[in-house]
């Protein structure tokens, strides 16, 4: 039975979003499957106008990650329902959300989780769908022919078959996160704060809601910067390296949450930051750990897959371990106050790797391999 793929046209100024959409698109190019592209807000009938196949896999989230057989698997779950949808880690409709059998931190580990869920066999639940965006669904092409609303609303009020053995990964917003993990590390008496890579200003807004202070931000993405300007005191839109060289204001705290690794020359950048830090000013960073067991296990399997964000974010230009973070601070003139491991858990492949190292009497640092990243607080000078 012929199945087409309907994929949204998507362009973004940031490499992370562009790559994620290319990756999602490529992974859905099953052998023989024809891909049609539609405008984001197009009516469903217009989006499907040129589709000749009897069934269509509709993608509404251009950055999701799916298994290579998603279309055929959802077809098996469709039955006489209007559409079939997969489960996901991020879903506004609670019936689509799923508790995962295990943690994953890389694309290879995601593929293992997808296979794990497939091995359970077909599990289908029929529900009346609300107004939530399903991220992906499969339906008969003729179902969309008379629908004049945007395609992400095509399932509103329809009968949907949820396939609980089909899983897709959806990303949280890179630029819209509050970063509670950084918020708790910023003292409540801080009066002047600069966040480079502030995204939509969610962290700065949370700080201002908590305490009286002045918060400035630097953001490269113009759309995110426009949102941030409504939330914090001042936002400089553009390249952080250039903006830092023009600033004369002094800040008590300078924050970079998973940004330094995106810079070509983080050593000079952090050194330049000292000029706009108060004499006892603090630097708060979050940095991913290249020595994480998941990355090492992937490398031993011949894999290193770039993704939207995380340990193998496609925007990373520099890579760090705890030792190279210490070197980074020393070179740039910051004195470390604390370097704290981020421990979100160990994946099954990571645990398996460390067990094999132990059984083979191979020396290694469990602390270095289990940390997904590090929180860094450093003092000026």
C-alpha cells in the first residue's frame, strides 16, 4: 500500500534548528516513499492536493526523531480510525505521552529505545482527539481532502488510534527553557546580571520575578531576542564576541548556560568577559561532558551522531571534560570556586560499558563517565 510523507517546509537562521529538520526529513525517507513539502500554516486540503498515494504520514513537528518504519507501523494501527499517532516524550495530549523503558542520551540510544518499544508488540488505544498538535500522524489521503483548517488541527475532535509501540522523540525548546538548574545557583542578592545566549529570556525573567535586579541579555537569534526584550531589562541582539567588546557596564554575575561550547574561541571570550565583571564578579557556566559514557559507548560502536541539542549538539564547536574545563578557566583568568557534575542518570549502554571496563580491570573514573556535564562557578581574577 502506497504511503507518502508530508513534511513542513522549515528554515531557521540557527544551524541547530536547520540540522534537526534535515535530520528528521532524511530519517523519514524510507525506500520508495515520496516526500511532499507543505507551508506551515497551509490548510490540510491544500497541503495534500498533489499527493497521489492512498495514505500519508503527516509530520507537523519538523525536528522530531522517528524510527525508519514509522509509516508502515502506524498503518498497521490505523484500522477504521481517522488517524493513527505515535506516543512521545513531549505531548500536550496526556494520552500521547509515554513513560520510557530506559533513559537515552544519544541518537543510537534512542534507536535502541524505539526497538525496545517495538518488541512489545502492537498496543493500540482509540481516543477522541482534542486540539493538540500530534507532531506526526498517519491517515488516508482522502481524509484530508475536505479539511480547510491548518494541518496541525486536522485531528480536532476525530477518532484517533494511539500506537503505544511506536515512539517519536520531540525536542524541548533550546531557547525557551527557564533553566531552573541555573536559577538555584544564582544568589538572591545579585543586583546586576548578564546572560550571554539568553534565548527568549526565560531565565532572566525568572530571576527578576524572584528578586530586584537588573538583567541584560545577549542573543544571536533575532526571533528569540525579540521575545527576550519583553521579559528582561535590555537585550543586545547579535554576536556575543562583538557585543562584549562594546559593553562598558559592570556585572556581578555573568551566566552562560550551555553556550561556551558553541564558540570558536571560548578562551579569549571568557578572558574578555573579565573586563565587564566586577572585581569580585562571578561566572556561572553549564558545559556538556564529552567523556560521558554514552558518547564513549557510541564511539566504540562507530557512531557519533549530531542532534539538535544535548551531548552531541550539532552547534558545538568545542568539547570539554572536567580537566579541559579547569584549563579553560586557568587560561582565561577565572579562578574556579566549584565545578559540580551534572548527574541525570546513566543509560543502559553507558552502564554496560562501565561494567565491562570493571570486569576487564581497565582503569577509569566513574565520576567522569557518569557526568552529563558540569556546573561551573568561577571568580574574576
